[in-house]
C-alpha cells in the first residue's frame, strides 16, 4: 500500500496543511514542539480511528477552533481510497471511507497497515505488561477483524463483571453466565495471540541475529493462564477463581493479565538488559511486526518512525535505513545528519505548525 496525500485542518498546532508523500522516505525535520509528531499522529488516526496519545478525541482540535479534519488519500491493491475524519467540539466524530460512513471501526482497522515506532515504544520492552499486550493486540487487530470484534466483546463482559463485583450483593448466577461467554472469547483470543507471537518470533530471530552479528538470540514467550485449555476448562478456571474476584472486588483472572517475556540469550531483557540491548530488542520486535503484517496481509505496511534516530547508534541506523529502502516511511527527526547518501527521500521542514520543502 502507499500513502499519497494528507490534508489536515485545525489539527493540533496546524491551521491547514497539505502533504504529498513520495514512495520512499518522507522526512519531517524540525526543532522540538514544531509539529512533527502531530503528523505521525494524524496518519495513525486515519488507520485506527483514534489517537495513541490521548483518549480524549477533542484534544486534537486546535486550541481556538471548533472542529478539525484529517483526510488521507492512499492506494491499495491498485485502487485509490480516501479516508476522512471529522471531529467537532461536542465530540461528534465521523469517519468516512470513499464517502461512506464507517459505523464500526473494526470494519476499517487493518486496511491502512502501519507499524509505529516512537521513543515511548521502549515501554514494550521495559514497561508494564499492558504495554506488551497492547503491542501484540495492535498486530492481532490489524491481522484479523474478528479478533478486534471478539476483543471488544470480551472487554464489554469484563467491564460488566467488574461492575457486578463492586455491588453489595453479588449476583453469582449472572457472573457464571458471563463466564460462559467470556470463556468462548478467551479461547479465541489466546489462540490468536499464541499464533501471532509464534510468527513474530520466527521473524525476530533472524533480525536480531543480523542486528548483532550473530551474537544475540531473541526469544519471546507468551504468558497466559489459558494456553492449551479448552472452553470448558477455561470456564471452570474462571468459576473457580470467582471467590478471589469477590474478595478483591475485581476480576483477577483473564486475558487482561496476559504478558509476553522477551529474552536475549536466555536473559529477560527488560529486567537485565543494557540500554543498547533493550533498544535492539525493540527494533527487532518492530521490524518483525512489519514482516508479519507484510506476509500475512500480502501488502507493504507503512513505517511511522517518530524521533527514533536519536535513540539508535550508527550500526542500527544503517541497518534500519537499508531495511526501509524498499518501503514507504514517514520519519521525524530534529537532526537530519543521518540522511547523507540516502536516496529516494523527500525532506520537509516543520516550523511552528507549517511545512516547507
Ligand atoms: N490542540 C492543540 N492545539 C494547538 N496546539 C497544540 C494542540 N495540541 C498540541 N499542540 C502543540 O503542538 C506542538 C507540536 O507538537 P508535536 O508533538 O508535534 O511536536 P514535535 O515537533 O514532535 O516536537 P518534539 O521534537 O519535541 O517531539 C506543541 O507545541 C504542542 O503544544
Ligand atoms: Mg515529537
């Protein structure tokens, strides 16, 4: 796939801008707080219908304005598509694709394939389990519409169960009925996560070895209470733990507790790895994510690289530049010195919410 053109109006610190992308590196260069990440965010919003920086949609509207628009034109399987996101202050968000309103975002996620890599991404290696789950779920959702729907349904059940657990009188029968539904969702989610992690690991092994001259071996282990359980065993497990849920007034078991462990040469890298090892592991995971999406969807994802060149040493920058040579990428940076001798690049300067070539 290829992004052709982005138009934004009243988005973050931009009034009105229009960008035509090239099918190579699109580099946004500028000092801090000029609007580089905002460009990445606007593209991400077209892919997922929401921001990764805020849960409050209205924050993206320019401070003194009432509404904002994002429009992205892209090419996929030789057809031209247009996605428009309109938002006004009373929080009415409308997304259309080729002029037709998207009612369920699950119908659209996975159409614009992106892999995003920003300084915050290091949390995947170093941060809490939720960051790793979000990483895996983002890949799973882009790979499968039904995964996203099942995940949403599971989260609705979980929310309801947690409300029931906070009541003075616990309606156990109702919770057992919820467990029945949840066990079905858990089975599907765990199987899909397990499969996806397997594919990710296969790709990651080769990337990590080439990034480290064969010195480092990566392993990824999926941690879940439900691996290899059937639906009835999952239901029983949930029922058996209900007494703890009641004591804690919250669900203690479920796929919302899953995690992945990442090892380098059999050592848990998030806990014991050096800064360089953590960054290498992250770069490996992101490129493996890219390759899994590329293979499974038979399409070329877009790489969104936000301010990561300053995080990487020259060996890794060179590896990354060589890697992205054949793909389309959107890169932001404060220092563009790394682009000498790079072909197929368009450089745009970002200055206080304005762009210039
Ligand atoms: N709703 C908004 N309205 C107006 N300006 C906003 C809004 N939201 C954020 N901004 C401003 O947008 C500016 C640019 O943000 P952005 O994160 O894109 O900067 P950046 O160029 O990526 O900087 P850095 O190099 O520090 O990461 C910031 O100064 C921020 O205060
Ligand atoms: Mg930024």
